[in-house]
């Protein structure tokens, strides 16, 4: 992305460069979110700081180059793409983590059936022990 951002390439009228800025920063934002194995807040904070710095910094560097121009609208497209990428990554991460946590806590259907069968066996064993104790008491009397 860095090479394409600073290379002297002319796109012409076929492709709007704002769409490219949005798409590149969308990918960058979603990849940056999953780069670290931290909490939700730390991933969002770290990725947001890096995205903001990259969005503004890349346009500032382009303003210094003789064959590129500084454009505030490019910064806005960068920030919007990065924000949307971060939001999508966050939602995917939260949904996947929630599903795993729910399955870990409550188990799936097979796990529930296994737990029910296990509890039934334990209850049967407890009932048998109680009955044997009761018969032992009656025999002693």
C-alpha cells in the first residue's frame, strides 16, 4: 500500500482515488485489529492510533513530494475506510468470541445430553446408596 500511495501512478478517470483510499484503509484497519491478541479496548485503541497516524501522515508525505498533492478528502476517505474496517473486525471478533464463550459455558446439544445422562447416572447411584443404607438400618433394628 505504501508503494502504491507514493508511486507516480495516474489512474485517469476510470477509478476514483477516494474509493481506493477507502478500500486500502478498510483492509488495513481490519488487519491491524487482529494483529495483537489483546482485549477489545486495547486492540481498538492501538489500531485507531496507528490508523489515524497513517491516514494523516501519508497525506502529509504526499504533500512533500513533487509529483503528488495533499488532499484533505483523501484523509477523510482514509479515516472512514479505517473506521469501517475496525468496526467490522470488532463485530466479527466479538461475535466469534461470544459464540465460543457461550459454547464453553453452556455446551452444545451433545454436551447438554451428555451432562443430563451423567447427572441421571449420578442420581441413580445416589438412590441406590440411599436404599442400601435404609435396608441396613432396618436389618440392624
